C-alpha cells in the first residue's frame, strides 16, 4: 500500500534541501525572469534596418527619390554607395552589407513605361511592361533576411512620381486574427513558457535520483521500506509548485512588460501547465534512473532540450517540417504544450478542443512514472 | 529450528572478474554480536549487502528472520537496521530533520515520533546538536546519528558496516558500550571491522580473506584452537633475527613489538621454546617466553597475513 506519510516525508525533505541550496533556489526565479526579458526583447522576426548598399548608375533625381523611398520602409538601412556591381558584391561577400540595390542607367525610361506608373501613350510593349525598374542583389544564405527584402518586391511607387499611380488591386484580402499588429512577442512569450519549463523541470528531476546515488544516500534509502512510486511522487510534487511559480512569472511579466494577455481561461491554463510540468518531471525521472552521474543526466537533459526548442514549433512552424521530423516532434511533450499554451494565451481555446494533446501528455506522465518506478531497483546490483 | 535468525549456505557472489564472496556458510543466533573480521577487499561489505537483500547472490541461499532473500527483501525491511560504511544520511539536513525523515519513512506513528526521537537524542548525546546540519558534524557525532537512525524503528537485526572506521578510540569505546546495550535488549548485531580490539568484543566472529571464511567461532575458541604457539623473544638485533627465523620450517610469522619479537610456531612442534633455543641465531642470553595468543595471532595463522 502506498503511504502518504512516506510521500510527504520525501516531499518535505526535497523542499528543505531546495531551500538550503541557495543557487538552485535563485535559479528558479532568475531563469524565467532573465530569459523572458532577454528573449522577449531580442527575438523579433519582423526584420528592420538590414544594412544595404546602392549602385546608382543613373544618378538622377528619380534614382535618389527611389533610394529615399526604399529607406523610408525601414526594412533596409542604406550605408554604402558603390561605383559598380563588382564592388557591391564583394561588400556582400565581406558581410559589410546584406543587400545591394542596383539602379540601372535608364531608370527614367523604365519607370515611365512601368505599368504602376501607367504612362499610356505611346502604348508600352510587352517587353517594356515586364521590365523591373531596379534590382536587389541579396545575401540569400539567411532566408529570413532574404524574405524581408523579397517583401520589397511589390513596394508601391506612389510617392515616387508627383502623380497618383494606378493602384493595382490585390488578388487576396488578408485578415489577421489574434495578432493583427503582427507582434512577435504574442508567439514568443507563451512559447518561452514551454521552453523554460522543459529546461528547468527536466533538469531538476534528472538529477534527483542520481544525486542521491552520488552523495551516498541511496544505500540508506533502499534499505528502508520506501516504495519506488512513493519516492518518485515525493520527488516530483515539490517541482509542480516550482513550475507553477515559473509559469506565473513568465505570463505575469509577459502581460505587464510585453502586453501579452492570457485570452483563454485560467483553469485551462492551469490544467495544460500541470499536465506539461508532470510530463517533463517524469521524463526527468526516467533520465535519472538511466544516468550514472549528474554529468550524464545533464547531457541527456540537453539532448531533450535541443529538439524541444527547435522542433516543438517554438522557433519554426510545425507544419513546415518534413513528416519524419513531425513524428519526432510529436514524441516531445514540449510540442503538445506549445500548441496548448499558444491556443489558450492567444486564441482563447479551451482544453476540450485540445483533448488529443491533453490525453497524450497524461499518458506520457503515467508511462513515465511506471517506467521510472520499474527501472528504479531497490538493489545495488 | 533453534533461534538462528540469519542463515546463509554456500553464499557466493562474483563481480565481473572478482570472486568477492565464495561459498560462505553462516549461522547467527538471536541476540549475538557477530563480527566479520577481515582486511579491505575481503568481502565483508559484499557479504553484508547480500544478507540485507541489497545484492543478489550469484549462488547460495539466505534466510533472514525466516524470509528468503533477496526475493522477500521487502518483508524484512521493517525489522532490520543498516548503518552504511559511508555516512548516508543527508548532509544538508539537520540532525532532527534527518531523524524525522527516517521516522516517517519507517511509518512511525506521528504521535510517537517526538518521544522516540528525543529518546534517541539523549541516548546518543545529540540533544545539543539537534539543529546542526549533519554535514558539519564530526566523525563521531555523525556515527552516533547514523546509529540513532538505524535503530529508530527498533530493528530486530542491526547491520553495521565498519561503523568505527572514522572515529577516535574513545568514541569507539563509547560506541561499543551502546552496542552492548542494544544487544542486551535482544537486538542481534552483525558488525564488520578490521580492528582486532573490536573483533575481540564480539560474541562470535568469522575471519574473512579474499571472500573465503578462514575461521569462525568465539574469540576464545579461536585463540585456543588456532594451531600455533606464541613465543616472545627479547634479544639484540631483532630485525636480523626475524630474517633468520622466517625461513625455518614451523615458523608461521614473526612480528616486532617494541623490544620484543613475537613469533608464531606451528603446534606440530612439541616444545617450541626448546626448538627455538636450538637455532644458531638465538643466543643463550636471549629471553624466550611462551605467551597467551591474541586475536591478531589467530588472524595471522588463519590467513597467512601479518595485518588485517
């Protein structure tokens, strides 16, 4: 029979040890605090001020006006002027600049014949209407930078000429739900909850059993009547509270500093968080029963942490990954939590709508507890 | 069945290339203080761990309190106490917190806990230390705390693995007083040691060497039946004398004790004093005396080693 007295004994022992370990205790608060501030401000997928250069072969008023219009978008920051294309490409290769705007000598004629300007007489030939007025040469190795420059492709030329241009009618009307201002933090803040919890929760428990072994307490512990499941539960319960504190710090600061409100229900949030914390904690426990020392447990934590950051959908959309990678991502608790927390924070989804992820995390936790308890032998051989 | 509560037959344990314990037969009666005497690596800890159910034997059988180990290890958990060789309570918990933890783990009812803990604190002289972190205490204090923790649940059998290796002689004597008190109350104690004076205090002991039991019995029986006589020689140049005596047939060992040489002579030599006096290296003015054997002599004759 499972004894609550024994679970309670281990629970309080863990709390006391945690309280005396000032460094770890501090990290519980500092990790979410610092990382949220850092990443909340730093990570931004709306690229601005890409350093750029210009090769102006025409040197006319029109070309200078074009450069000013491009500058006004704030996407690029024109820092260098080059005599010719070769110099400009060398500068890209040196990484002085990321992109070059090449303005041909005949920009005035091109512009006059450009469909957006629409100088009708004499009628433009097909060849003339398909000619772009200038060219961007971009360092394409970073796809996000390249994508930002690509966005300039259809830049309106309204201000370029002192006459109203024929507005072309867009093919699609786009309505942006949930994050109309396209602020990156709306996606980053809930995502960080998943990443920080993955890191701290797995890290804390992955060392839990190994530490007892390394400090020599294990030999005493296994001669007592304590059952593996009691030990496992006693070890993870304190961290459920700690995980909840961390979530509160991240979402509280996310609201006050970055204005990211929790749109969904708080009970849904609590439920999803509880499931994810217990899943991560049991994953840590399983690691702890495999690792021989704390260094090994740390290595295994990093082994789980990296795919949790890169494959969970935190950095790159899940849908964009190849099918095999999606299967791997599905195996990680962080992927399921990422979906749930973003749904709750941004889209006001409730847990019933995400029952697949709920069941998955619950099963993961149960399986983890069983595996950890079975792997934990009350023997030394 | 008599009151044998620990019984092992042909107990064997091999680690990859090491035969840690080989065909060990044991019978320990209730209330005895039973000692394992042997040098480091003689299999004392391995044997003890098997008797607790922490290690599975490679072959052989174990019965502890009527339960077969290691299969029924959980059944005896509440009835045994184990004090590990290395301090295994929590360094970052205080004396009181450690004892409370153990009390809860052993399921001691909450209302009896403080009474029992206070009792232990007073028996083991830890009242003033109760709020001190275990990690900051001296070797002797930690040893007393370990014993308090191991006996908190009134175990029937107490296993002590080299309990006094980290404490000074005075603490060792006090510690043994406490063991005799426990034994008096009916607790069976199995203790491993490499100290002769400790082994001599046991009711019965087994001498282990490289995993094999070389001799067992009470210290007195062992000394009577050791199959050798002890002669002490007072002479000049004891170092040289030792080198000349050792190759002789019948001389088991020779060890210098201050100004005397202690020589063990196999008992197939009828008159050991006369035998020695016939040797060239012994001068007429040298003093030879037949003395009472010690446990150390038993150890030397049964293992062929000079020190444990």
